[in-house]
């Protein structure tokens, strides 16, 4: 009997610290709504020391992160490591919203599909559906069909890599395609050596391209750079 009691006490001591890793962040989110970001930031650093494995605190950090691409990386970390956490669907919705805002509709659509599949009860599905079905002026969203002509003048793209081996270039392009990102591979002769250059994304403005560069660099662990599209 004593052995059994000791066993359950042992389990209790193991389980409780694990459960205690999560923090109720609703009060902090309410403070952020009131514009008290700095107060929450100062508390977050201490909370992270006490609860280093809290997925909720990671989400709170993402909310406090002003740089869009940095916030996306934080939310993606939640999806990769804590897909069943309380704020995982909110994190996915925020990643979706960022890609949609950049005009990367193929990627956003894949994320929306994932939201519906992985979190079918999420209230964010309805919010995301508003982007799919209508915009603020009640017109259809700027998602192009195959038959529509794209008259946008694209000036910039992100050069993601240059490889002498075609297979390496094809592998990277495949990763972009799986993520719903449009990419192309072109050959370029540099001093007699043929490089297979992989470029991803098309943008009319340099600022958009720079924002996207940060995302792909983080998501695919590359060192891409913004270049002008050759005519």
C-alpha cells in the first residue's frame, strides 16, 4: 500500500510541473487591447523565466512583436512545436492573415485549408472566410483565376539560391511549390559556369519584396536577396 501511494505521489510530482507550464494570458491580452503593451512586455520577460515551456507565452510574445515577419516566425514556432496548444488556431490565423495581406493568396489559401482541417471548431474559420468571400467594398477578393489576365507590372523578386547542380535547384523550387509560392528556375552563365538560379515571388514594389524576403529566409533557412526582374 505504501509503495502504491509513493508511486502515485511520484506521478503527481511529474505531472503537476508539466501542467503548470501553461499561463493564463487573457489578462495580458486585455491589457494589450488597452494599449498597455510596454507593461505587458516588462512582465513577459519574468514570466518566461518561470514558465520557459509555455506555448501561451510564445503566442503572447508574437502579439507583442511589431515586426510582421518576426511575428510570423514566432507563430510558426507554435504550430511546429505546440500544434495542440490553446492558441494554435489563433497563431495559424495570424500567419494566414499576414500572407493574405501580402497578396500571396495561394499560400494563404493553403493555410486556410489547414485551419479548417486541423481546427474545425475554431472561430477564426469564419473570420478567414470573410477574406475569401468578400472584401470591405463587397467586391470579390483579388484572387486571380487561370483565365484572368494579370496586368500588374512586377519589378522585383527574391533570388533564393543559385546552384550548379540542377537537382538542388529543383528541390528548393519543390519546397516553394509545396508552400503555395510561385517560383522559377533560370540558367545564368557566370564566367563560363552555368548556375541554376531560383527566384520566388513577384512584386511591384521593393518594400513588399523585402518583407517577403524576410519570411522565406526564416521559413526555408536561406539567405535570399531582392533583385530586379530581368526583362
